[in-house]
C-alpha cells in the first residue's frame, strides 16, 4: 500500500486547513486509515482514525475541532482531515497511515508539515 499525504502549510491561529492522503495498492475491503502527528521533541501521537465502514475516533485534544473523512474509490482511498480552530500546539508533521485493524499502522505516508503561527 502506498500513501501520499498533502495539504500542509502555514496558518494563523484560529484558522483552518484540510489535509489529504491518497492510498493505493493492495487495499483490503476492511481497513482503518489514520492521521498521526509528531511535534518537534515529542512522540508521534494518533490524531484521528476512520474505518472503511465510517466509524471514527479522535484524540481528546482535537475532538471538537478536527473531522476525519474518507472517500472509498475503486482503486484508491482518499483520506481527509478537516482542521478548524487551529492552535499553535497543533504545529507538527502530520502523517497518514493504513492498517487492517484498529491500532494497526502497517503503512505510512510521508509527513506533511502544519505550522500554526501568527
């Protein structure tokens, strides 16, 4: 499975941004796709995840501000992360991942950098 993430950039506090990730290759009928982030000097953390059936989970820190969604096309799965009310503490490299079960992150995309600053 190959993943390609995009959409990062510089945004002011309170602003919005949408991240995208395209997953292609040996996509199983049941899978979980996730967004993670890693800030400088910190460990990578799960931000949000969504199953092929549409069930979603969020980290408490983003629950009321971020929304994860996906579009299950024939040969490619498109994953999105709508980020609203961005805060400086949301600054990080964001990564998408693919797995066959919850808490399984078998494949990773490259990071896309989000910087929240005035």
